[in-house]
C-alpha cells in the first residue's frame, strides 16, 4: 500500500503553550512508525519572543521533520506571511492536511490553501469550539467565524475531536457535522523512566515522606487553581488530613503565579503547598509516580493529557465535570468527578484522601483504561484510517475505540 504524505499545521510549538506543543510531535512520531510520511509546519512563536530555530527549511525537531516560519505579528493571531505563502505553494504536494487549532492565522491560511489546491483537510479544534471557550473574547471570535472560521469548518473533510464530550458540546452549539472522535495517546516509556520516584522527594525535601496531591498543568485562570487551593487548605486543617501536601507543578504568567502564592499565604498554606515550576522528563515522571492523587479542577478542559499520564502511572485522579474525559474516568472507576463548588470538591477530596485502598483500586482501573484506549499505536492506526478515508473522498468514519 502506498504511503500517505500528511502535512500537520499548528500555530506554535513552544513549551509555554502546553499540551498541544508536545502532543503534535508524539502524534507524528506514532504515525511515522506506521509508515506515513509527515511534516509539521508551524511558526517560531514563543510568547512575545521567538524560538531559536532555523526558519524556512525542514529540520528534525523532536525527532519529527518540521519547518518553521517567522511569526511577524500578534501573539494571539500568530500572523506569518511566509508560512501562508509556503502553504499556497506546497499543500498540493500532500495527500491530506491536518490542522491543529482554529482561531489563528496559520490554521486559516492552511484551510484556504487546501481549498484552492483541492487538497482535503482535517481540523482538530483543541477545545476551542466548546461553549465556554467561545464565550472568551466573543466579539473577536464571532467576527472571525463569519469571515473565515465558519467556512473553514464547514468545508473540512472531517473535524477531529479527542473526546465524545468535546464533539457533543461543539456540534450542539454550532451545528457542525463531519465529526470524528479519536483520542490522544501517551508514550508509555515515560511511565517506565529509570529515575526512582523517590528522587522527586530528594529534590524537594520539604515534602519529607508526606503524601501529596499533584496538579500538573499550565498555570492559567482556566485551570481554576484557586478552587483547588481553597478546598485543599480547608481540608488539611482537619487532623486526619494534616500530613497531606499539594504540589503545583507548572508554568504560567508571572503575575498569575504570584497571585496563587499570595492566596496560599492568605489561606494559611505555607508549608502545605509546594510550587515546583515546570517539570519535564525524569522529574515529571518521578513526581507522577510518587503522587497519591492527581487533581485537575478546570473550568473547561478539552482533554487533560496530564490525567492520562497519571492514570498510566497507576495514580487515580480527581477531575471536575468540565474536563471532557470525566465520563470515561467515572465509567472506568479510575478516579472521582466533582462539580465546581468548593463544598463538593472538599467532600470528594476527603473521600479520596481517606481511603488508601480505594485509591489503589482506582489507580489499577486507570491503568487498564489507558492500555485499552490511549496508546499512541492504537491512535495512529485510527488516524491513518481517517486519512485514507478522507483521501478516498469517502465519508469519514468515526474511529471505534474502547469505551469502558
């Protein structure tokens, strides 16, 4: 069977942009291993600055062929004239284009170039079509929808959602069709890192031998860290939970992190909450394996890659019902689901912290869920089936993955 050539377009891949920056390369490596040729086209955007990469020529970046272009204007919109020009000249050399994100110049330029060259394209919206997300900066998004985004989505060969809840929310509110659900995966090698779990405690001696809840994400108001801090610090005032600690691992805007630290002090959390900054590689793996529980209490979460990473380490999770994986977690018995009320979160945390045996049982259920549903090898097979169905101009068939 002839191998396909797939172009992946994403606005930016700097680590500061969180999970999508890492997922794109894990996805492409898994697809490559199945024999599909891939190229990532992106910008060098890194906040207000730029990544130190060569622009305009394909290079190996995170073991994936990648071509960078200068981001000229707007950190939010990511305007790149050189990328748009390259897309106009080169999309015809690919069988299908996979566009990651919606409300940005590289994505809109890719869709427009595909339509001109009659190349099918798939859009992965990264949760940006969720009603909560659409309410953020609504006037700008409404204008963009009428000018270009609506057409981009209506003429896509498929819209790639990563959870059924993401699909349900987007299609119910926007009337979209052509939806396909294929989850993200996890590179299982991370959970088998040679670094001992205890190394995380050695690097953070203030933890001592105390059990801890881990939160592992980009620090942004959407993640609702204030709620988690308030519920946790109320709980540890009780004698049966006084040894517990909260580890907040992640990076974000300096002012926002400072506000979280001030809140911690106001709530009497000195010594109870540890801010580690961004963790990667062996230290991230060690922090996950040593954690007793992972918490993600977001106001909106398209997927929640850190949740799957925790489950792959046998660590149960507490997630809000706004995390789109909540249904899968609840059905599999791999953790606890909470509403966004402080009293409810406090009750759920108390239940999870109190019963070590139940945490162990739910951790094992999480391992089983990951093995059945979230391996990159399985995801790559489903993506390749989608690409071939699109190239054949057949209706995109929804990938069938195990549902607990």
